C-alpha cells in the first residue's frame, strides 16, 4: 500500500486540490468538487489506515443529525430561536445534498425529544416550544407535561420514576440518527469514480507556500519516508490537528488562535430488551459549568445493522488533539501570540475547569446515577463505558476579553483563498454541505457563479450567492 502510494504521488505535477483528513468534511468537499469539476486532479491524505476513524466514526459521536429541534444549548434564551433556526436551515441543505447520493442507509429516522425536570426548566421548555412553533421549520414540534404522554414517546424515561416531580417534553418525529462513518465512505467512493486519489497512512506534516502553489510534505507512517506534493488549493479537514497545520502553513488568519481539547465517554447497552423500548434521541439541560456539547442525552443508534443505546457524554481531558493522536499534541499548538489568549479564556471559564475536574474524578457509580436520572430502572449490568472521540474547541483572540473559548464550528480561509481549514466541533458534520458551499464561495469567487446552478441542483434551498450562508 505504501509503495503504491509513493509511486502515484509523483503525478500529476501540481494537484488542483489536496484534501487533508479522511473524515466527513474532506469527503463532503471532495464530493462537491467531483460534481462541479470532474476534470480536476484531487488527492485525499489520511494519516490513519482507514477513513472516518476519528470524529466521523459512528462510535466517536452520538450520531445525532443536528437540526436545532432537540439541542437546548443552541437556544439558551427561549425567546431567541435564531441559532436553532439557522442550524435547521443548514441541516435541510445536508438532507438535500445526501438525497442526491441515492443510497440512504446511513440515515435512520429517529424522533428527537427534549425532557426537563423541575418547575424552572419546565417553564423554559414551554416558552421555547411556543417560540419555535411560531416558525414554519418547527411547527411540527409537540409539547407535553403529561407523564403518560411522555411514557408513550419514550417509555424508559418513566420506567420506575417516582410520581410528582414536574417534568415536560417536546418531540419532533422527523429527527434522524446518522452514521457519519458510512456516509464518509459513500462520499469517498463517489469521488473515486471521477479519479480522486485516496492515500491512507500518509500524514501531512508541513505546508509551505511557493509562488502560487502549496508544497506539502507528506510522511508515510509505516516506512517513515517523506515525499513532497504540490497543490493549487488545500483544504485542512484534520479535526483536532487542523489548527496545528494551519499554523505551520503560516496564514495570518489563525494568529493568536489556540485550542482546548475535550474528550467524551458514553455508557452503551446492546441488550435487545432495553434497546427495543427506546426509539428516540432524548436531550436535556447541561449541568452547571458543563460545556454546551456535554448536554446529557439518551440515544438510539443503528450502526452496521446493530441497534444500541448510548447515554452521555461524560467529559474527559487529554492533551491529545485526536483520539489516535499524541500526548504532546496540545503543546505543539502553543505560540507566543496565543499564550495570553489561552490564559484569559481559562480564567473566564473557571466553572468549566471545576466541571472537568469533577468529571475526571467521577466514579462509575456516580456516572451511572446520571443515567438513572433519565432511566430510573436502568440495570448496571446492561451498560458498558466506552471512549468516544476527541474534540478541539477553538480559543480565539477577543478585543475586550483577550481570549474567548468558543463552542461552534469555524471555517478559516486565507486571504488569497488558496487554503482553508475547519476548526471546532458542534454542529460540524451535520452541517458539512452548508459549510463547504460557504467555502466554495469564499475561496473561488470567480468560479462560484459558474458552479452555483449545479450546487442549487444538489441543494435546492441554497441561498443566492449574494446572501451570507
């Protein structure tokens, strides 16, 4: 495999596109290029020996098709639906794009629910429901405070629960569970039909601009041999390694940027008697001080034909920036320009630090008690703790705060449009087509009008190019 890769990397002399990372982001952009410019030379480099092995792997994420219906962290103010509505719009573009692939085995219809406990959160959810259902995108959402109705929607929530506690739930029947690993592989298979080269076990370790092309130093992780590849355009979709590579490329747009890594664990059960009784993804409110992506949820999963339930996440910490990364990863991103930014962000998020410490020392018994808040009669013998993926959240310079920890997904593009990279996590994979359409507009402004009709054929509700995506 390595020898074949070394030979094929010698041609063409200059690639049109180099994609770094074998996950959903590179696969989505590559699939778009394959439709828009099938004559272009495109090569994808993945450092591991198989695709979608990091955040896109189905067991490294909860598989939620993030559409804004159940993610309470997207709408902390029950009167402001703007972010939830934008994510719903972007997810609609994703469904449109995926529909063009024909095979939809990677998507499983799964209702999305919210459940909250206590009078304050019930009031919040009621107000949120009223605000959201006034918008056409959310008008199909249902709301109830009736325990019997909740038991019909999600029986495990009420199994063994003591009566009397105020609780409420919303439900959107049109939610999804998505196997982003299967989707990634399907997209890459389509890219290969137009000539895209895929090289596994090949790690890009250096990027340097030479006149109007990029020079990439690529290391074979098996033989340790290095070779050079040149490309007119580079996309860095390397997850937690994206900032490190953009820093090495020397682009000013990431000056002062840093990352803060979070990991996650989930409790998983494959007990068919338990799994058969829960046909939904149920989200709730995050604990005090928890990062937004740590909202607890009980999820139905379908992966490789096997049904399971996941509950979590439980936050973990490591200086690795990828699950299969190195312990020194975080330190390789430290620069003089981002030290103050990191320190300021840390001081502003002391409650998050306390939360992470509490999670790191939490016993299995304590973790299981959080599951029983959702599913009171859960049996410990049915559940196994598994390690999920690693996320690198963005820390950005801020004019007033010095540094700010962010929890979204950010597309970074160089001023000349010759290189772009994706930083951050949620909602990430669920909105990849919208993000990549944005990238095409930013990095290829001269070509975008030519591509726009074809993009609109893939995503009919894509906004006009004069509207910010």
